[in-house]
């Protein structure tokens, strides 16, 4: 993707978002937040791709994927009034269909179209489907990292600001205590992955977010989570007990001990995944 094609996509995202404004020109605030998130993820994508020393056309493509990855959220909110995929629609699939219908999409070369479509469709999948072709994996893995990186930042900032009152007020029934759901703890202890359905308390939520560290693919992502203090904040707010300490220790080790072989590049996709 060249710089001109990237600019067309940046402009289209703004036009696409304008289609969801009300008569007063306002977006619902939760949707406006998604637009800010898409911009921050686009920046993460560009910076991570630069850190990985990807070629210029892949850096442009990475930024474009960041801008596009949550387009499905706009449609989801308009049609269902909320962002809960299990009771509405998979917003990755909604977004993939939306970009495939955009006027610029057909103008792109085939591999770029497939990479964008696959990246948007599966950015939010619990795991990457095994039949995704190898040449689409580097960008798909990067969007999954860049998305999590922004969530780490939002959670850490919310915790530092006021103990993440925004989350507590937006999540009816979320307990504000230090109790960790044993079912969630067992999931994360056994396979380093947990399910949203088992989150009952703020402590559960923090443990789930920390478990996403085990699902990061790229060294520059892990470096940023540690370097920018996000891990330190998450760890400080997580209840410290004999069950959580080994998980925190393992996450910290992963963030500070790097393995170059774990990075994948568009030029030479690696078969090696970090387990997630
Ligand atoms: Fe998303």
C-alpha cells in the first residue's frame, strides 16, 4: 500500500463515521470513543511496524488496518445499541463486510485486500483460525497486539486516575472488591487465557487483562507494555496473593526477556506462534 492509498483510507474513515452522526452533528459518546481508539491503534500499528523494521508499504498497510479494525462497532451500535458481540453480532465480521463494500477497496491489489479483510475480520477472534493463510498472519498478529496495547493503556490510565470508575459505572453488577472468581483463576492458571463470562469483579477484570500479555506476539509490543509503565500499574492494582503472584511473575518475565525468533515479518512469515 502506498502513502496515497493510506490517505484515502484515513479520509474514508472520517466520512464513514460522519454517516453515524445525529442531526446535531454528534456521535454517541461511546462511538466517538471508538473513533479515538481507532486512531490510537493506527498510531500503535505504524510505530510497531516501524520498530519491526517492516518495509514502507507494510507500515502504511499496518496503519490502515489500525484505522479500519473497529469499523464494525459503528454498525453494531446503530443496529443493536451496544457493543456486546454475543448478544448482537461479531463486530469483526461487520467491519470486514463494511470495508469490502467501500469504494477504495476494489482498487487495491489482491494481497492487500485479503490482508485488510482478514485483519479486520479476526482482530477480535479468541484465537486465530488455523486456516488463515500464512502471508496474512503478520498483519493480523500486529492488529491483535496493537488493539490490546491500547486497552492496556486505557485500563492503566483509568486505574491511575480514579481506580477505573468509568469501567465500574459502565458495567452493572461488577463487584468492586478483591475477590477473584476461582473459575477464571483456574482457566488462566491452566492455559493462560480466560473468558469474559467469568469476570465478576474489578480484580477479575484486571487478571483477565494481565493474561492478555501471554497472547502478545511481538517483542516491540511487550517492550512498550513494560517500558510505558502499563504493566506496573496493572500489577499494583491486582490483589497480591499466592495464586496471582506466579501469574504476575511469569507475565513480567515475558515482558522483559525477549526472543527475536518470536517476531514475524511480512517478508518471511514464521510458523512459530507464542501460545495464546
Ligand atoms: Fe474491535
